[in-house]
């Protein structure tokens, strides 16, 4: 089943986010290689593709896991959690309808 991992960034976390990004992306690339990643990306803090110094307010990842517990465990091990980028993470079952 798919699960939505909805994360909210701590204020002023752009530097930490940029430093931890390679490790964060490696985990996402692994999900992609396994055919389990539906979509992933950050939420710009302002209405812009490139928010610059405004940074990001959080992230959305939708990926396939065997259970809610596995999805939550995977999310809890994200480098953005370990480095203090994320303030809060919510993991919810997701049912893809379209497209």
C-alpha cells in the first residue's frame, strides 16, 4: 500500500537541509530503484520554483510500504530527522486514484 509522508521543517533549517540532502536523496533513489516511490519533493516556503533563501516549509513523499509501521519507521530514519531539518512528520495511508 502507498503511504504519504508529510513533513514540516523547523524554521531556519535551510543550511541543515542542504547539508543532509545527498543522504536524503540516496534513500529516495533506493525506493525509486525498487519501484516503490510514487512522488517526492519539497514544499517551497514561498510561491516559487526556486525559493532561494526563503527555503522550504517541508516535504511530501508518497511511497509503497508493507505497513504503516514500516512507513513510519522508514520516515523516522530520514537524515532530515537526524539533522533537525524536520520538526514534525505525519504518515498516513494513501490511495492513488488518478491519474
